[in-house]
């Protein structure tokens, strides 16, 4: 196993380490799980494993469809070598169906479909509780330029299209999800962070059973068996072999 470099940052669910190449980092997925601005906390065995491999698989699908992601390679089943990005402090949310905070804040009926999807930009800032932005506020805060925002919006719509199709083919409805982007050394906008049951609403596409972190938020059901179910539906034994990691 390759040794991890110096710890750069430890967040609520992942840690970021230096890598031997200066333009890369290792994003390491821990078993920690939090909800409600970190008020509710736990550690769930294998969560880091599931999120690493689910994110890797989904990043691969995006790369195959011409979308630039941070993914370089896996070094083990919780550590993803990633392009080092200057993160843009936005939580970019795409919504295909109305649920969660959207129906708490606005008079939408639960499960109202959005076509085209709603793209929402929140300010990633715990101190201000991730408030929703509009373009003018984001530009005035110098979070991103008008051009950056337009590009991020376009990439997010493409990601939604690609992932919705891939997941649907595997029995999963992509209800909504959150992305984080950053810039590489050349100023290119690249998809970073993760795409996992921590950051997406995944429902069974027939029964609408919840298969994501909402189970933890609401204290309902067996959270890890839902993550395991997503893992089983999208990851094959061939994937595990190809990544040359332990099947765990
Ligand atoms: N490729 C990357 N290069 C540099 N930093 C990254 C990259 N991908 C993600 N990050 C950053 O690494 C951190 C990941 O840690 P984590 O998601 O646990 O923490 P957090 O975002 O501070 O907390 P939370 O997401 O729970 O609000 C985030 O700050 C994220 O923006
Ligand atoms: Mg995070």
C-alpha cells in the first residue's frame, strides 16, 4: 500500500492528504457520518469503503462521457488519488423531483418532477449555514465569475443526464444530488469531492424506497444496508478486480 502524505485537511467525512505528485492529493473517505450541519454524528463501519467505490464508479462513468473529474486512481478501498483542485465554495445542487429542503422552503408538492431539472447554487460555508445564492451574489462575493457559473451549470446538467440514465438502468432513481467543483492549475473547471449516498438522493426506481443518507438524517432503517444496496446495483466483480483492491 502506498503511504499517505501529510494531512492537508480533515472535513466531516473525508480527509485530504498530500501526494508524491504536487498537482495531486489523496482524498480519503472515512466512516464518519454527519447530518444537520454536523449536529448529528456517528461512525458506520464500511461507509468509507462504499462511498469510495461508488464515487469511483460514478466518476468513471462521467469520464467515459467526456466530463472531467478529479479521479486519477484508487490506492486502496478508501483512498482516491485525485487532481489537486482549488475548490470553488459552492454546493451545486441538481433536482429532478421536489423533496427535502425544497419542499420545506417553497410551496412545491412532494415528488413534483422538474424537467428541465432545477439547478441551485448554495454558498458552501458552515458559519453562514450554506445559504442559497443567486448569480449576482455569487459574483459579488467573488466565488465565481459569470462565465464560471454558466459553465458549472452546463456541466451539471450533463452530469445529471449521464448519471440519471446509468442509475436508472440499475434500478435507481436519481432524485437530486450535490456537486463540488474546483479549478486545476490551468484554470479548468473539474468535478471534485464525491458522488455517493452521502451527497445524492437515491430511490429505488419502482418502490421509491430511500437508499441514501436520508435514512440517517431521519433515524430510519439500516443506513449501511442501503449503501450496500447501491454498491451492489452499480459495482461488479469485474470493477473490483480492475481496481485491484480487496473485495472486503
Ligand atoms: N480534488 C480535491 N482537491 C482539493 N480539495 C478537495 C478535492 N475534493 C474535495 N476537496 C475538499 O476536501 C474536503 C472534503 O472533506 P469533507 O467533505 O469531509 O469536508 P467538508 O466539506 O468540510 O464537510 P462537509 O462536506 O461535511 O460539509 C472538502 O473541503 C472539499 O471541498
Ligand atoms: Mg464535504
